[in-house]
């Protein structure tokens, strides 16, 4: 039961993600971006940060890192993949999830705790949650506005690929911090094994840290549960 966390030049939340998974009972391994395989890991995390300094556009260079071919093979074979913030941007650039992440509507960097409503808890990444549950996690991004054309959004909605939405504390629509289309904060691929989200669950595992929320453990713990179940 091993989780691999990819390190790109400019990654800054790689060790945070590894720490969070370690705390939740998984073994973790840091994977260098120039590697040509992911070894024996069971799930792959693309962490937050500013891969390659966000030159070109966020995730646009990291998408061509050598390790991404192995990550794509892992995803296409049904392996679990999670992209957090910059990792989400890399997933969209690599075509592993639909849509794109662009400059926040305010054109400003945002860093704050937000509320998220679970729209689909049937994917492995969210099995510990209940549908409609409101989670609290931090965000920190300048290019976190999720966009996709109306046809794509409709198709994703029908297939349950929109898994998290920004909301108010009571779960009602609102609280959209970056202008994302339909308040979308997290999506998955059609198969449900690849998920990307802008909020940072790895910073909401220990309630004594930061925003004093452990809701991130619901998401990351769901991945640990899925791997443990597969290992039995």
C-alpha cells in the first residue's frame, strides 16, 4: 500500500502530501520528475506548487516531464491518481481530466479556507464522505478558475465527473472564490480513478494545524482505504 508523490522543479507541497499519507497509514515514496517509471507505487499524487515556475502556463511544461508517461499509463490501467492544485493543472494539460484552469476571475491570488460540497462520493477518492457533505479545506492559487465548454460540463454532470463544488458553510451554492464555472472545485475522469481538485486536503489532516480542520483526511483517507481494500 504505497503512494508515490511526484516532485517537479518548483513543487512545494510534495513533502506535505507525503506527510499526510504517512499519517493516514500509507507508505509514501517521492518520485523524481525525470524518472521513466513509477516503480511499485499503488497510487500517484501530483502535488501543489509552481512546477517549472509556471512558465508558459501552469502545468504546461510539467505535462511533458518524463514521469508523466508512466503516470498516464498507470491512470489508463485503472490506477488511482490525485492532482492537487498545480497537480490538477497538470492533469488538465495532460488530458487526464477534462477542462482547464485559468486566471482567477479577480485576477488576484487567493489564500483562504473554503467550503466544499461533495457532489459524488462514489469514486474511490471520496468514499469516506457522504453525498452533500460539506468539507472545509484551504486554497492558495492564482490560476484556479475551472473552465470548460457547456457541452463538456453537461456531459460531466451526467456522468458524475463533477465531484466537488465550492459552497457556503450551510452547503448552499455560493462561496466561489475564483469564478470557476458552476462553482466546480474538483472533477474526475470518466472511469473515476483520476481526480483533480484545487483545494489542499494535505493541509487539512491534523486539526491542530492551519485552518483547524481534519476534513482533508476524509479525502486522502478514502484513497488509503481503496488501496487497503485492493491489497486484501
